[in-house]
């Protein structure tokens, strides 16, 4: 029976592994896991008896080999330092071969049996000569992986305009499609400067509250709907979902009044 453990690696990369040895693990323990080739080192993020439905349909979990020792953690630290040297060399080689690509990051597997180079590019890149060069330089298996701008931000990390760590580099494990409909459903102005993140794409957080907005708006009349209150006839001119208020305009040049949803519901004959 599988005992799945969620393990996190560099740049918020996560995967499930089987605790076949029934090691006594807790959150934030460092463990050595079996990789496709060789072994890798990561941090335990979740110990659970369940994994997402359908997750194992086409795969078998690789095992957790053992708890990491101090020497393993020292090796991980050395790997991270070496990755900076690797990036300097890769940048030089990109210039040497005149490749239209941008280096994003380099990641050594714990045992250095694999080195992954992450890059962005507008078009497909023929990097076969570069791979041969790097394999001779670093004496290990080289993998070049093209990623998108959202994945680039995830690996580079940073803080968003809200002051918090970027969602992609923090808690998000996968990206969901974000469209301008997410902003429209929340009655936000379509201002690119405010709606786009550091990656240049629409902010991931636009999707967080969308379901609530859509659910609430389906219960409310649309902007322009006629309504008569204690102050006379008027029409809905604005709806603020977060504060739970409706603004009513009385005539083109008339006064406006703002009502809480609960107050407005008796005039609109709806249950809010």
C-alpha cells in the first residue's frame, strides 16, 4: 500500500513519493528520493494517506530512499553555489553559438547525474551544439528545457505589487488559464498596468475570487436596472461585491444613494 509523501525541490517543484521504508517523517524533513536517473534531495511538504484522484492511473510513485544527513545538505549547498558558475558559462556559450534564447536558471540533481538548463525563447532553438559543449564541460547529462514567461517568474522568484511573495513562486503548483473575463466578472477596470504581473501576463490572483463574484452577480440585477427606493425611482449605477453595497442613481442629475445588499434586497425583491 502506498504511503505518499509530497516532496518539494528547487523553485517550488513538487512531486509525490512512496514512503516504502515507512520512515518516520514530518514536515520540513529533508529526504533523498529516487529520481529517473540517480537520486535527488528535497524537503517534505506533506505527509498524507491520500493523493489527488486519478494521479496514479498512468504512473507508479518512486520511493523515498532515506532521510538526508548533514553531508547531503552540504552537498546541496555546494550544488546551489555551482549552479551560479554554470549559469555564467552557459551565458558565454549562448553568445558563442549566437542562439536567440534567454537563460533563466540551472538546476543540478542532488547527485549531479543530471543538469537541467531552463531558458525562454520566442521560437524553437537548435541547441544541439550547445548541449554537446556543455556535456563536455560539466561531464554529466545535460537537459535544456524551454519554459514560458510564467514559469520563468516562478523560478526567478520575487514579490508582487501587493507586497507579498509572488503566488507562482509560493503556493501555486500549477497554472490555470487567466483571461480578461476574470477581471470583467469582478467589475475591474481593464487597466493592463494593474492587471498584469511581473511576468507580463494577467495576475494569477484574478482567478481566486472569481467564483464568488460570478455566484453573487447571478443573484443581482444588472447595471441600469430600474428600482424604486424610499427616495424615489432610480437605477442601479454600481455594484461593489466586496463591501456588499449597491449604488443607485436617482435621475440623470439626481442624487445617489448607497445601500447594503440587505437593504436593497427589499426594493429588488430578491434574497441576498
